[in-house]
C-alpha cells in the first residue's frame, strides 16, 4: 500500500560541544556531583503551551543530573551559552552541500521547549542551517526539507514514575538533524533514502557507533493523521516497522480512532505510544546569542573542503584492486585517509591494506593484546617509508611490527638482521633430508619460522626450488 512518509535523522558530530568547549566524551566512571531540578512548561512564541510539554509536566517528576570535572556551567544552565562551535558548523555545511541544499545566510538560533528532564534548561537549542535540497532514489527524488544544527540531550541512567537520573556528559554534543519532505511512498524507498543519507553522514566528520545516530520516520496513509515513530537503531527495521504501522493505521480508520502522536519502535517491529505530537508552540528565539551569519567566504570554504562521498571512495578503491571486504573494513575502521597517505609511499594497494589492517590483526590474535597503542599510524608510516627507501623488504614488515609490539622502538626494530643465505641453504637441505615428502609450502614455513625476519619468502622459495629439482 502506498504511504506518505518522511525521515528525521539525528547524527552526532565528532567535535567538542556545540555551545561550550567541553569534550564530547561519554563517561563510565563514578560521577563527581549531582544536582536536582524540577521543570515546568511555558508558553512558546505563539502564546500557547505545547501539548507535548503539557504531557511531560503532568508526570510531576523530579530530575537529578550527574556531572564530572568535564561538565561546565553552560551544561548546568548556570552560564550563558558560548558562540556556536565553528567546526560543528562547517561539518553541518558539508552535509548540507552533499544533500544539494541551499545554505541559509542569516538564521535565528531557537529554543525548543523540552521538559522531560533531558535538558537542564528546559529547552534545546537548534538552528536552521540549510533547506530545499534533495536526494535521488530508485523510486524518485526525495526532497530534503531542512538541515538543523542542534545540541544533544542528557542521557538517562535510571528512571521510575517520579524520578529520573540524567548524566550530563552527552548534553550539548553537536547534532545534525536532517528532515526529508514527505515524498517517500514505500517502505523500501524509506530504507534506501535512510541508507543514502547515512552514507553522506559517514563521508563527513561524524561520530561512529551505537547511539551516535537516531532515526525517526513520519508515516500516514490516506485518511489517517501523521504518526511519528522514533527509535530506529537498525535500518533493517524500517520495512517491518512501517508495514506494521500501515496495518495499525488501517485498523484505526475502521475504528475511527484517529490520533496524531509520537510512538516508539520496538524490537519486534511493533510500536508503543510515547507522547502527543508536538507543535509550533514549543519554539521561541534564543535570547543569549546573536543571529547566526553564514558568510559567502564560509560557504566557499565548505565547498573547497567538501569530503568525497563514501561511495565514490569505494569506486576508487575498487579500481585500485581492493575487494569489497577490504573496502568495507577500511571504511568501517575509518582508515581511508591513512590508506591514501601510505599508498603515496608504496603504490601497491594490497600491500598497504595488509600492512594497515591484516598484519596488526594477525599480531593481535597471536599475542592476545590490543596492539593499537604500539602500532600507531605514525609507526606504520615509518615502517612503510623504510620499505619505500629499500631499507627493509616487504617480507620484513610483519617481523618489524612484532618487534615494536614486544617493546622495541621503531628505530631499533627497523635494524633487520639478514641471515647468511649459505646457512639457510644448508638448513633447507637438512630439513628436506630429515622430513622427506613435504610440500614446498611446508618447508617454507619451517625455514621462515627458524630464520624469523631474516629472510624473505621469495628468497626461501628460490632456495627450495633449487634443492627440490
């Protein structure tokens, strides 16, 4: 059945907080202090109190906020917000340009009433950055209505009917909110659009991992008011959730139970009531900050520094001979830029992939240790540079990395001692005599193990081929 739907996607940006200089880091250690507050709904610029805010106020809850030494007075709503984070603004511009949007040159930072306790001030700051964009899908164009830059909420660590405990480490982390037009007509198109927007976001400087992106969808069928469904962590759930919502709305029409509301997506594909649908009454201008002016110079800089879309990077990597699993792992680990840098030293894509990804994984499995602290990108670059300058062979790289992991400095590890080829030939002859009938690969393994890091596979192969004629 054809539907009318639009997406709302919220993505954390990888930079410090939006209206202060505190780090955007989630803490798992014991909080250093706690404050208590109670929040009340107030009228917005229309003069009305928002229905969703009234709903939250009716719960009559107390809110407790946990903080750390990395929590500042802005997060506690005891100090006015600082000027907007310029790096976050540039990332938002990159995202908007990739979505073919028009940048808004002068815009008002707004306060959005939020009295569920997730913000100490009782409102969330949000600002329109761009509008009137679009993306293409197999089923047609989907308009991008708006791109907002806003602050993330606190995170709840426990709650009951009368008391909620929030942690302030997440409050203020920059979020980009992307709202599509209601141009989506099928569940499959919703999934495709969400995947494409996700690809755009991952091409820019955003946070990765569970909880860094939140996806909502607004859905309605003919004769039923709009319903917003929140809480998608997995894009795979778009199709089953939308299909079940269509059936629920069809039943509502039969029962004449027509409500516009916000619902929460559940793991089984069903949804549950969350709160009434909010309206325009919750918005009013921010009084502590000036108008945000996005200059032509800033827009030109955003265009000049616009990162390539992940799919274009994948195409380039395919042309260089990497397979899909290699490309997926490089992308997932965020190593594309490092790969390109190392490729500039040694123009052999599969060798660079092995050095950057495979060898560290092999050493980690063998030792049972996290080797990232020793095999930093600077260390790997020094090792690849040594290969490019012919100070070591490519076959020496794993041995050098193992030496670094064992505690040696990269300078000492690069002093690879070469074995006497005559001794190696004698040892190979002995092995063939004592262990007849093995394959050339088996003999190579024994020799490489004995003369670890002192002979290349090519040298060992040549010696064995000569002896086994």
